[in-house]
């Protein structure tokens, strides 16, 4: 159930540019699938006319997903996630590559490693990143287990481009991980935090 944008809108332009970027062959580079979408998305994040008020609407109960576009052949989808303060995802991974751009506010992303060396599977935090308005991140399975949470006192909105048909799947989430979280092993060191200037 794609929600098509109005003809000629900035969102239409973004979708067209994503489509074109995905058609460009990698020409022998070892570029990860969908990675070329990052620059396309970044160019639109600081424009206030990208989303309508309806597409920015939040939900008091949980972070909200607005499906903005589903490519007819199912090769990619564009989704907005809207967060109120304190809202967060479960710990999860994905069925496909994803490019994430912050449109409003800020998100904190915690990446995890799944450890099952002693028959008691658990998660270990591996990295914490604060992503602010205008920044773009990329993830690609496997090894993409993470949790995302709002990191501001106001509205946070992120744009997600998925390499899959989210309309058919309902979500890009492959699996949620309801496992114990243990501190990093000494060999891994402490959780890394973004460098401070
Ligand atoms: Fe995710």
C-alpha cells in the first residue's frame, strides 16, 4: 500500500534519483548494494518541503512508520520513521540493505554482536553512534543487529531507503532479539562512543 507523493514534489525527485542511482553499475568496484543511494538521500535532508505534515505525524504509543514509496518492481522502498522523546525500536536486524538519513532531530544507534560461544546466546554492545540532522548511515546484513532510539527532547524523523518491498513484507525487520545484553568482553574494550571535538 504505497502512499504516492504528489506529482513533481521533492519526494518524487528523491525517488527518481534513487531509481537512477540503483541503475548505475558498480563498474568493478566492491561497493555494497544500495550504498550509492547515500549521496542522493543526503542532498534532500535539509529541505523542509520533503515531507508533508501528515508524513511527519507521530504516535504517542510508539515510533511510527510512514510508507512513502514502494518501487513497482519491489527493488526498493522509502519509509519515514517518526519518533517522540523516549521511543525506540526493539533490538533487531534486517532482510536487506538500508540507507538511513536524519531529517529532523537526532537518533542514537546501538550496534550489537551476537555471541553464542558457550551455548548461552547473548548480545554485546559493539558501537554507539549519535546521528544528527543531515547525517546518513548505511547498514547491510549480516551483522546488522541494532537498536535505534530518539536522542532529542523533540520530534525526530528519519528517512529510510530499503532494498526490498516493504509493502509486501510489512517491515524491513528480519528478526527481533529478546536476548540478554552483557557488557563487552575485556578483549573488545568498552563501548565505543563518538569522538568528541
Ligand atoms: Fe533497523
